[in-house]
């Protein structure tokens, strides 16, 4: 599960190349502190993948920093954004020269089949 301490929401990322979606996030629907930080990191014992991309589908993700072993960003929804709004995103990772996504194969809308962060 993800944890939230000192304004940082930390989410574990795992890879199962046979699953749908292959990139699994420990909590696909967490709440984050407005003005806080979000960090994605490999789950302990996960396959040795590297983070490739972070594709936010909306704007509250600022100052995105992608490294081989982590993704970090600030979480800053616009003032007046209703509480419990879903902000979808996609993470891709590389493993054995292949790219894998956190989106399910049957993405059918802005949030359906995607991981989200809620305010």
C-alpha cells in the first residue's frame, strides 16, 4: 500500500509482464495532500525495471522528476477544484528492451482503466 507522511504520498510500483495492466501501482486511487509531493518507486523485490515516462492526463502534477528508480512531482490542483476530483495519469517502465504501461488494455475514458490521484 502507499503511505502518506510529511505531505509526501509514496506509491510502490511493480511489474508483471503477463498482467493487465503490467505496471501495477500499490494504490490506483489514493488521496494526496494538496500542495504535497508524490513519489513512485519500485516495490521491494520487483523486477529490475527503469521508469520511462509519466504522462499526466490533467494539470495538477508539477515539477515532475523522472529517474531510473523513481518519479517525483508536486501535487497542486487549481484553487477551487472540487474535493475528491480524480486526476488520471499513466506511467511507463522499461524492462528487457520492452516498454510496459500502467493503463489497462481496455481504457475507455479519461479515468476508466487508468490510475488516478484524488485531492
